[in-house]
């Protein structure tokens, strides 16, 4: 996908999500503007934490694949970093919730939190499925080759959750 097309698609998806959030939470225009500002404020830090977590998990995985020759000190360091990262994630969530509490009701915040969680899970599912499809393309059911490359994409249906 061309970079310009990707940016346009991301913009449209963001607009659609914004409309859905505003409608489901019953936000006023002023609340929506404040929510967008808060999202922009915290998004960079949130992405950084996600990237760091991915790097740590990959490091742990690489060490664990070494079996008995895994560097115990390195694994321990990764686990310590993961715990610090989880604390940072909680601190970020607390700061964000405090800011949201200035212009959203507790019910709106709870609904928004549930929507964010659901969207994160869907993105994770999509990435996992894409990785699985990518693996099948490289290795068909009978070994390397074209077999299994053109399988249809199957999306798991999730039961609707009330907000």
C-alpha cells in the first residue's frame, strides 16, 4: 500500500472511530475536542511502551529458544524491565484517567475504557492472524511452496459486548 493511501486510510479510520466514540458515549463537541487532545497527548507515550514491551518479549523469546544455554542474567534483566514497564503503563493510565475525569462522567470513562480495550484486542487479533497467514505463505501444509498461499482470510466472530 502506498504511503499516501495508508495515511488517508488511517485518517478515515480515525474519523470513523471518533464518530463511534462520540455517539456511544454521548459526548458533546467540547468533550470530544478535549478527548482528542488527551489522546494525542498520551498516544506517543503509549506507543513507546508498546514498542518497548515488544522488544523485551522478543529478547526473552530469543533467550528461551537457547534452552539450557540461555543467559540467565539477561532473562532476569528482561523480566525486571518488563515489571518496570508495567508500572509505567499503570502510571500512564492513571494520568490519562485523571485528565479524562475533568470532562467526562465516570460512566463515560468506563465505557471509553471498555471500547479502548476491545479495539486493542481486535488489533492484536488482526496482527496475530496476519502473522499466521504470513507463516503459511512461507510454508504451505506440505512444506515450502505455493500450496496454501491463497487461503481465504477468516475473522473470528466476537460476541457483541455492551458498553
